[in-house]
């Protein structure tokens, strides 16, 4: 099983959509709220080069934003 | 074969879906997602019955309500709409057929179209203030656009950012007075006759140039300069106005193509509001119902 981490904020509107997508597929993930954790925010920036949520890490794949096709591809890979 | 295929999962499309299902029309709703413009909006204070609700929560409620009805829902984007004796709609999973179509695809945020903008998307250039405001804790930010969305975003940002400046290109902000007053009370600096002409930085945004030639050191640029209609998927024969909005009969939401209807923000209705879009969706669904009955 691949390790899945999601970087989110409490107000991120695309995050619930991704969570729903993962739950539908019975996939467990770790959620990190970057609004409360500066170190986590730096970590997210380093991994993705982005200052924007959501960032979802599936194994070695880094997916920014809500892109169902990319998420599915990373899960299937 | 469907009686109606509704394209779009925003207030107009969802309301039309509810109305069509209640009229027992065989209905398919196609949408990329249930987020849209409402989902990207912060607090909403003009939806009756909810004095203050987050956009994402409101659209979730709409979606839940829709799913209580009997209709097919597929979350896929439409690539082609054609008409011979029936409408043929292509999505990635194949072709769907219907006797009528309702286009309710809404609008997409407009880009600034200045150097540096595309390069720094997600690296300081933001189109969803609600999503990313918390990431800009103790940072300096600038909001471009003095409409309601711009002012709302600026107000939201004051909870996180150390400095919030709002730029409006005209000599006064078109936003509701109430929001302008609230923004000033929250410490937002409003500068009129001003906009960004260039965005630059290193890995992330660090500076913007303004049209008077001055520059500002900022970490975030929040773009709120309106939107463009998602009308390109409609057949070429459908009449659009100069703004590329679908021209509809204001009484029925019909277009110039028989059986093809449009509703909400993608059309040439004057006011683009959630409450007006839901009304237009209902109107369109009821018109389609009458149209189909008259065919029988």
C-alpha cells in the first residue's frame, strides 16, 4: 500500500473533494493542516514547489490541485 | 435516450436537475465537479435562510439535495455537443443522447494577463483566496479587483496576512459599500486607479510592478478581476453576445437552436448571483418540460 499524505488548510475547497475521492476508494491517508504548522508548510513547499493547497503525495507522485485523473493514475501506478 | 441532459453542477444546473427530476423527466446531469464558482467563494451572506454560509458548504448542500432525486449524475467533462435528429453529447466515457440540452456551465475566473502571472500560479499567484489565505500567515499580499469577490477576499486575508492592499483599476470600487467599509475597518489599504503590470520573484513571487511605474514587495497576488463564460462547448451555431455569453430568451431560457437551453452565469442575464442562477435553472427546466410535452 502506498503512503498517501495530503497537505490542506481548513478552508481549502478542493480538499474535501479529494478526501471523498480517496474514501470512496477505501484508501487511508494522512492529512497535514499547513495553516497551523509552519514546518509542514515549508515541507509542502519543498516537495511541490507550490504555495497552494491541496498537495497530495501518493508514493513518489506529487499532485497539486484537484485532478481526479492524475490521482487515479498515481493510485494505479 | 434522455429527455434532457443538463451540463453543469452549479446553482443553475443543480436546480434544473431537481425540477426536471420532479417532473419525472429522464434526466442526466454532467459536470466536471460540484465546486464551481460557489465552491471557491468565501462566506456568502445573501442566500435567504442562511445569514452566513461558506460557499463550499452551500454547494455541498445543493449537491446533497440534488442526489435525493431520481436522475443520473456523471462527473465528466463534455467535449462536443452535436445535433442531428437528437442531441449527441460526447464525454470521455462515450456518447450520450437527449431530446433537449440545458447548458449551465457557469464561468471561470479571468486571468490578469501580465508577464509573470502564468509562471507563478501556485507560487504566489492565487485565484482561490478561500483555499490559500491560511498559507499566507504573516505575509504581505495584494488583491487585484475591487468587486465583491475582491473585497471579500481582502477581508478574509486580514485574518492571516500582515499587510493587505487592494488594487482597483477604476477610480472607485464597484463592490457593495458594506464590504468596502468592513475592509477599511479591518485595515485593508484600498488603492484605486491602480493595477499590476508585472509579477516577478525567484522561486516564489516577491515583487509586483504597478501601472504608475512603482513597485511593491509582496508574497502573494490574489486575482479577483471577474470571470469569463464557459460557453465554448456550445455548438458554433448558438448565438452569443460580445462577451461570449449565450443569448437566451429571457422568458424561457431557450436559445436560437431548437431544444437547446441555457441558464445561469453562462448566459446574457444581467445579474450574476447564486439566487438568480437558481431561479434561471428552475425556469429553464420548466420550459423544457413544456417544450417536451408540446412535442408529444
